[in-house]
């Protein structure tokens, strides 16, 4: 019997990252939650797990900037991505009625994505917690008086809690993009639509960024995301994270990257992958 795949993710069992892990790798996983993103990266880098799943961008909240920094530091290649529709539910202990609820616990991002629900129910006070699924776990273990949580259906099912109100998020177009990371890049990719993520720096002179981006435009390569992050140790200088459609082994992409390398002070390919 083949060994089960070990997967680290941030949060507790029932987190949205767990759903992403199953989409990316299927069932039959040994799921290993960690409390902090850095611990997820360390678990993979140290060989404690085979894969890691991290959120990188939400359609409403934007990018998870901490994870962009970890991608550069740990140099763990991206080998896949998926998107998960984020549905927030009001969850309570079995037997608790809505009129009994006074405090609602969840991750700060989840709370801000349910502001209309709190506006309609001013008697409820939001309480920040480190994780959506973790708030359900705490609810079931500690039974805070008047407590409820906002989390996924999977979290309610895993901790045997009760969903009092479903889909209370403000915007139904709420998706999070997740990366699948490994210790080694996958070889021999061919066929299908591939995406590549890179990071680069360039000199802080007029036209430098324009010339870097032109290496892709001149070859009709579609850039689908660009993100800047402060370059530590160099105030007001930046790293540029870039996603483009194509793979480094394709001729036009290979030439674009070679051209960019001549202009950039630093260039690192973070991964080539397809969406699941």
C-alpha cells in the first residue's frame, strides 16, 4: 500500500485550506495543521511533510503578503494551484438558539467579510480569533457563554457543531487562490495551459520596470498578475512578483526570462504549474 501524502496547512482541521488540499491532492491525506504560515513552510522545508498548501490571494481581501515573502525566503517551488469559494456560516454548539448568541468568533478577515450580517444584528459583537476553523474548535471545547463562530461547513461537520445560518458573507464572489508547494519542482510538464510565477528586482532608475515588463510584451506573453513588496534592507525599493501564462521551457518564455535576467538584479522562478 502506498504511503499516505503528508500535507501541512495553516489553521485547524476544517479550514478552507484543508478543502484546497483535497482538491489539489485528493483524499487519503495525512493532514497536519500548523498555527502559523511560517511553521507550514518550515515543516515542508524540513521534510516533516511532503506538501504544503497556502493561500496566496483572496478576491476581496487581496494578496496574502506574508506568504509572498516566505516563497522567496524558503525557495519551495509552486507545483499547483486551485480556487476555493469561501462560504461563511454562523456556527454554534448544538442546542444554542440565535437569540442566545452575543459574541461571534472568527479570523479577522472572515469577520470583515460579514459586515452586513453584523449591521443587521447589532446585538452581536465580533471577536477576532486566529483561525476560522479554530474558532469552531474553541467553541466546542470551551463553550463560551453566548458564543458562536464563523467558519466553513467542513469545520462544523468535523467538530460536530450546528450551522445556525448559512452563507452570511457580504459578497458571493468570494474566492481564495491556494498554492500547492513541494520540495522539488515537477519535471516533464507538457500540454495544457501552464502558469509561471517569478520574482525579480531591478534598479531604481527611470524606465527600468517598463523595460522589464517589455521582455514579455515583445513576445506576446500574457501577464496576469503583478505584485510589489518592499525589499528588506533597501528602503523604498521593491521586489516584483509576476504571474504569466506559459512555461519556462517554452521558447518564447525562455527568451523572455533570459532577456529579463539581463535587466534584473535578482530573478527567481517560483514555480510552473496548472490549476486544478
